[in-house]
């Protein structure tokens, strides 16, 4: 059970733990890293959890269920601020126990062995919560098994004990899930809602847990905790990359079914891309052997076809240049370019210069080996596809031109460059390319980022001689700047989201105020003009009170009673005497929402004195109605009135249902003209109540709002597209295009994809 934040229970902290000084310092650095990431992800999780409660209320089968869901949502909003601090305290307490001895099972005395009479029934909530959390932990233990194995070895060093198993790691999946189970009690919600919270935690917080494990391993390595530790397991490799991806998908779906005990929703398409510029979305690197074997097969088919079409250009008799000589010659080209600043225009120029240099050196024609020639062709196809995604006169084109020789040398030394998304050279290539991407507008350009990119490229051109740490060093400095940009964008985005949430709260309050007025006037013969004053002026008062104080406040209950008293007064007080001082209270309340004193007095008089419609002055009533019509309502949208949309087609309805299931942060590409130019925008937030969607740009700046209905129609018409994770990064998109071109040469057609 949780302890309130103000309780006297003293939780252990790293500062007071009995740990060696170096171990404490390492754990403090680790805690700072993990707590920062987890706090940010938990806040996003709570936002998504509230949206799911909204959806449940929206789809409730009866008013009682809807009221229950809204009550749960209210409680969550009241207590959500306590969850993250309790979670972080639990995480720190788990780290302080890193050197606690392992509790070995005691030898049981036969006389104390439990008997049948000692058995008891387990509560349903205890069994369900435990099984769901264990299932989530088991699934992520399997996905991050290699990283957890290395992390367990390093924690063994910190704990002065043998390597930690995954279920004993303080930052392992079992621990982070158990801590959430304890911290979730701060929300004071029921079992069903906690289970929904756990599944939201699984999807939105642990979504990038494998990358977090890699980051923790990298931090401990930098702290000299087994810095040279490495382990590569022997894995059974599928015959093709497609088969491997298909098997992984089926395995994850089976695990989801077994662990959660519910039917998993059908896959609508590939996972949406949600990362900011330069960030790595959660991805699975391809199996090197299978992917390279597939590339060789595709390239062989292309060579055979080109050989049949151009038989006179074969060079079987030419001597193959050794790969070491090719790399050395390219190194000379790289050094000359760094000194002179003159760069080859493309890889074809590099190839011709290389062959000319070999002819000059050996005095006879030569050719590249089959493997080296494949590398030239693959990199050339990749560069060609990248150029189609860039602005014509972007600074990125110049930087990419300078990078082509170092990248070529890196690819000749390590062909996994083409298939491993986390390869340092490929990451740098992607960051440089995305800085000039065609989907970015001119106002999103960042001169500071351009300068950082130029320094990174200069560092690689001047220092790369076969050591990939040069790319890693350039990337590390560049990633610091990109992380700072992402944090600024997230802060800016959060402000716009909070403003949009405020609008949604206003709409909910207006809806609740209207419901209260309808409830109070139901079955009562309220004059039409008085009913109009209630639905306009007094509805603004109820909306303001609800926003300021909440539905459980005494102020709200007081104004509910005032509403009923006003209704009695408008029908002449036939059901009882109208309380004294009601007019002054109504006049004061109207003043709070901006009514002038004379207007507030006139409205209060008509609402509380029970004026007979037959004795009413039409002129004064008309004058008051014109004043009300001329002034703006509380939270009234001054823009054009919303039109009732036409019914959606079947395809548009499918797109609409897909949009309502998308996570916040999904990127969209919108077609801007008939030439097919696109601009990329981020779906930061959408409301299931008002149906409004908020979009921001790469800097987190608000670029517009539109309804999910109109967005669904744009998706159905092909005017907008969801950016998927496998094609979220520019280099990945270009690589897909290059591989599909090879498949077309081989007569296989493009790889099968599920379009979003």
C-alpha cells in the first residue's frame, strides 16, 4: 500500500544508502538518466490514460456507465500529480537495495509445512493485477534479453555479487512494473481502471524500453563498469528479412493475447512514426546475414539482366583491384578533398577516378571486384533516392556530397551499414539528409543546426580512417544539439496542448451547464424569453463556476440550487416562496462573467421576480434581447459556424476509426500542391469530445487545428498520409525505394507493405 507524500514514512534514498562512494555516484547518474526519461513518459501516459477514459465514456452503453467513467476521470485528474513522485521514490528505493543480500529459501520444518486448512482464496484483483504485470514484464524481458543480460553483468559489479537476473534488476522490467503497481494506488481508482493503466504503461512507456536498456548500458560503460563487455548470441536466421519480420509480429501478438487475456485489436498498419527530427524511433535492426544475402540475390538478378542487355560491356578479363587498395586510394581522395575543398560530383566520378588511378599505377586495365562493385551501386542508389527527398538548393546536398567518400569507405569495410539502422555512419547520414528534407518549410530551418552539421561532417572528412568511433564522436556532439531541440519543441508543444485541453474543458463545462438547465426546467412551463435567458446568460455563469471550482464543490451545489429557485421564480413562484436575496446573488454571478451592472440587474430582475408574460413590456424585452445578441458568450468561437458534415463513406469511416486509435505525436504528410509537394506535421493531441485535432511543426509550434472528420476525408482522398516508423526517417525511406528498385529488376515487384 502506498504512503501519502506528507507521511512520516522515511523512504531510502541514494544519498543516505550505505553504499561505497563510487557505487553511489554511478547509481546517482543512472537514476538521473532513468528518472528523467520515466517522468516524461509517465506524464504522457497519464494524458493518454485520460483520453482512454474519455473514449470509454463516449462509447458507454448507458448514462450510468458514462457517469462512472467521468467520475473516474475526475478522480484521476485530482490525484495524477501524486503518481510520478511515488514512482520515482520507489525507483530510487529499488536502486538503494542493490547490495542487499539475496534471501535464500529457508529449510522448512516438516512440522511448520502449511496444510490444507491454511489455504485461502485469492482476491480477484490481486490475481488479475499480478498476472497482467508479470505478463508485461515477461514480454519486455524477452524483447530486451541481450541488453538485460549485459546490464545484469554490470549490476553484479555494482552489487559485489554474481550477475543479476532480469527479475532482480532494480531497473528491470519486473521492477519497473512492480513499482507502477504500488504507485497506481495513489490514483485511488478501481481494479478495472488500474488494469487499463497498466496496459497504457505497456504501450506508451515501455514502448522504448529496449532503447533505454541500451542507454543504461552505455552510461555504465562510460562510468568504467565493464566498459569492454560484449556478447553476441548465435541466432537462427530466417531465410529473408520479410519472414523474420512476419515471425516477430506473430510472436508479439501471441504474447499480447496470453499475457493480457484479451483479444488484441487487429493491426491497422505499420506502427506510426512519433519521433522528433534526428531522434531514433523504436526499430528492429535487420539480421545482417539474411539481409545481405537478400541484397546479393537482388544484385545478381540485376547484373544478369544488365549483362543480357549490354553484352559488349562485360569486363571478366580485367584484373580485380583488391579491396585494401580501393580503400587506400579512396583515403587519398578523401585527404585531397579535405585539403583542397574540391569534391567529386557523384560516385560515378569516384569510380572513374579510382579506375584511372589503378591504370596509371599498374599500367593495365582493372575493374572492381564483385563485392566492391555492389557496394558502389548500392550507395549510389541510396544517394539517388535521398536526392529525391531534398530541397534542390539545400545546404544538406553540399554536406552529403562531402560525406560520400567516407561513407563509401565505411561501407566497404562493413556492409552492415546498409541493413543496420543504428550504424553510426547511417545515423549521421540520416541527420544530415533530414536537415534539408523536402517536407520541411523554410521557417523550420535552423542555422545553429546547420553549423553543427558542418562541424560533424568536417570532423568525419578530416579524421575518418576506418575507425567507426569517428562517426560516433561526430554523432554524439550532434545528438546533444538535437536533444536540446527536441526538448524545446516538446515544451512548446506542451503549451499548445494545454491550451487545447483548456478549450476541451470549457466545452465539457458548457455541456454540463446545459444539462443542468435542462434538468431544472424539465416538466416546468417556463416562459420562452426566460428560458432563453437561462440557456444563455445563466448557462455562462454555471460554466464559469464549474471551471473554477469543479463539480464536487460547494459553490457548484449552491448554484445548482439557485438554478432551481430561478425556475420557480420564472413560473410565478407557484410551487413555493422565492428566497429573499436571490436577485442580488444572480446579479453578482452575472457580473462575474462580464455583464455590465445595468444588464445584470435587468436579467436578474426578469429571472427572479416572476414577471407575468401578459404584463411584460415588449419594448424592454426586445432591447434586452438585442443586447444579449450583440455581446459574446463565454468561450464562444468567433469564427465561422461549424457546418454539419456530410455522412462519411465506408472508406472514410475506416480512416476515421484509424485516426481515433492513433497515439499522440504521430506525424502526417500533407500534399500542398498539384506537383505532389508535401509538408510534415505532428498530430500533438486530439479530443474525442470536440473532435478537434492539434498539429505542430518540427519546432513544436502550432500550425493549425482541424477536425478528425476532415482529416479522415483527406486520408481517404490521398491528400494526407500517416508517416510510419519504418519510413519515418529519410534514409529509411530512401533505402526502401532502392531495395524496391532492385526487386523490380529481379521481377519480384515491390516488397509487401501495409499502407496506412
